[in-house]
């Protein structure tokens, strides 16, 4: 089970093209005879489960990469985590599963700057 989860996590995290995620869902259904989201809900829990299910939904916008959004998103991530006690996992999930890989790379670069303040 853990090896399968590692593979799924790796593919969903690094395969940044919408069609790749959609094809993962289709191939998973063919291979195991059940939806990927159902197994993710059964094999994981909590915030990690919500993040994985969100990523598996293949709803991320991979067409847009507006660099002007990166500073604002980096500040949101910082405010949702390092800046306070506890974390706002909903905000992390929203950002990580909604925005393009191209934009997320820029957000991470901006986050380094924000977190050094």
C-alpha cells in the first residue's frame, strides 16, 4: 500500500500537465477497477488525504502562469503557516492544488524571500 501511495504522490505532484493527471485517473481505474479518489480516501487521512484528493481531481489550471500572482500567494502561504502557531491547511491545499506548476515554482522562490523577513 505505501509503495503504491508513494508512486501516486510522486506522479500527482510532479506530473504537472492536466492531461497527465487525467490519464493517471483513467489508468488507475483500468488497473484497479475503482476510482483513484476512493482509494486515496481509504489509504490516507486528514490534511494529506484532502491534498491528494484535490491533486487527483485534475482541476489545476496548467495554462496560466501569471508571475504577478507569486508574491501574493507566497505571502498567503507564509501567513497560513510559518507566521503563526499552527497552520491553515485549507490555504495550503487551495494554492498547491489550484495553481500551475510554473506559477508554483515562482511562488516558492518568493516564499524564500518572504520568510527571510
